[in-house]
C-alpha cells in the first residue's frame, strides 16, 4: 500500500473536506461492492501512483492483480 500525504488545502475549510472525503469513501465502497457482486474484479489506481517514481510499485500491483 502506498502512503498518502494529506494535502495542505485540507487545513482550510476542514469540515467541508471531512464531509467530502467521507462521502467519497462511502461511494467508493458502494461502487466496489456493486461491481464485485456483478462479477467484476476491482483495481483502484490513484493518480499519485502514475508517477515515474512509483512505476515499479505500480507494475507489481498490476501483475498481482492479473
């Protein structure tokens, strides 16, 4: 698992960001459960994983998923 640093912008309007990120996590869980229930395999790749410095780690993640 890749460690993720919280961006500085979350310090401003913290209540908004807590609510937004909580809703995003709930939505992601629902979508994942729904897709799996329909026979799909779910692999979530985050934008920060698509950098050169994470290339080897991402390749390993994709290999494990296949």
